[in-house]
C-alpha cells in the first residue's frame, strides 16, 4: 500500500463517538462516562521519562514502535480486572498501568499507543483496537484489545500490522516483517473489529458505549451499542447546572 497522509487515514473509516463507563465517581456508585480518546495520554512527563530512561525513541518509526512493544511485553504483568481492581472491567490510564506494573489487554494496548505517540510516531499511524480474536475456525470467538501500527514496509509502502503484548505477541519480529492486520495478523487470529481509537479520533459505525464488561483474552460478547450516551451525559450536566 502506498504512503498516504493523515487526512486520508483519519477519514478512511467513519468517525463516531465511543464512550466507556466502567469506572465510578469517587465515593459513589455512579458511573463516569468517558470518551475513550482520553485514555491515550500524550504530553505526559512520566511517559517522556520512560521513553528517555529505556531508550525507546529510535532512529526510525518502525524501530521506535518495535522497542515500545518489547518494553510493554517485558514490563507489564497480565492481571485481569477482577483480580486487580475487584471490578468486571476497569480501564487504566497509562500512569496507573506504569505505576502498578500490571493490567489486562486494554491497559497494555493503551500504554503502548500512548508511548508510541509520545515518542514521535504520528497519531494517525497508531490505533487501539477492540474486537474478536479466534484461534481457529472451530474455536469460540473471544473479545480482545490490542494495537495496530501503520508500518513502513518497503520503498514508499506502508501497511497496518498488529502490535500485541499479551495474546499472540511477537516482540522478536520487526514491524516491517509482521503479518498484516488486514490478513488477521498472526495466523489470521485477529478478526472483526468493534471499534478503534487513538488520542484524536475514534471510529465505529455507530456511537458506542462500553459497559462494565470484559474486553480481554477471556471470552466475552460484543458490548451493547448505546447511540445517545454522550447526549445523555450532556443532559445530566445541564440538569445539574439548572438546579
């Protein structure tokens, strides 16, 4: 695939709001509704220090993405949300994942995306993906979260590859040699997507709210769609201001 610019990739798929409601307000059971783009953190001093201390910014975008995948693979311990937070689904911000040293699939994917963008890879070349994975045609589908990266694949060619840290990770394979995401990544295990996002945009056919369900390597159903979630939040805020 030839090299395309940010405008092409940002508009290739339909943009739509995607919100997450798996965390609660302090001292309350009321859920916080959060735009998923907020989880991909940039301009963060802690991430900058990590990139510097562990020499993650390399001479090329591919080498930088590869170094960050290897760092997350080696650093992060996979611990499911039920065990780490006593919550069915609890997305962590990158600073929480770094300081706890543990997380499940979306925590590592969000950390990886944040580090890549912080290290100078353009945001349009990085996405966090949530969707189905399947080990064979007869195996059950499971929910999973991972990164894809628009890799340089040769002279004036780029294509999307999977960067994973906990499912079928391949930290020893450079991005220019990884299986293509459009072919399902490793052995075609990565299948249909629910939604994708980075710090600038989110993409989905409709507005989507992620409920407190698990998006991890354990089996799960696709989250329910709630197209009015942002409108509902704005109404709640307006009602409070009117009191």
